[in-house]
C-alpha cells in the first residue's frame, strides 16, 4: 500500500500540461516504484495466499471440531433416548410384575379364605355332632339323676 501511495503522490506532484488531463512525472522515480511493486506485490500476494490458506485450514479445523461436537451430541442424545427407553420398558415391566403379583396374591387369599371356610364348616359340623353327643350324655345323666329310687331298682339308704 505504501508503494501505491508513493505512486499516487508522484502523479499528484507532477507538472500538469495545460488544457489536457496529462501530467509530466519523473520517469525514473516512476520506474523505481514499479520495480519495487513487482518485487513487493508477488510477496504480498504470496503472504495473502498463505493467510488465505491458513484461514481455510482454521475454518476446516473448526468445521471438523464442530462435526465432532455435533456427532458427540447426537451420540449422547441417542444414548439418553436409549436409556430413557430402557427405563420406560423397565418401569412398564415392573408395573406388569406388580399387577401379576397382586393378582396372584388375591388368588392365594381367595384360596386361603375358601380353605378356611371349608375347615371352619367341617369344624362346625364336628362341633355340632360333639354338642349333640354332649347334650345326649347330659340328658342321660340328668334322667338317671332324677329317677326315683323305686324306679331304679337300687336299695336306698
């Protein structure tokens, strides 16, 4: 940029020809600046290319890093979804196991109630028979106690 500024300064400080848009400048100074431009511009172009290449490399590296981050995030999300699905399935299976356990417990309770009812019914029948035997025995004893001595055939004292 400095050489271009010098070139511009050279033209603006040159002598203007009357009634034209032409300017007289120092030819040797102009050629010196042009030579310097020929040497400097390719170096600046190379430097600009290097900067452009470096910029491209940094962009590609950033894109690669972004892709890695995105892929890691996708994997994490997928894993979380898988874990959530596993948790949901485990909860569902747990609910099914609990429901089955409750059904079986109710079935066992009903079976135990029926068995207890049957046992109590049998006990009631046995107790009824035993009560009938006890009543019959008492009645027999009661009759024998209330017999009169004349009826019994035993001497009285």
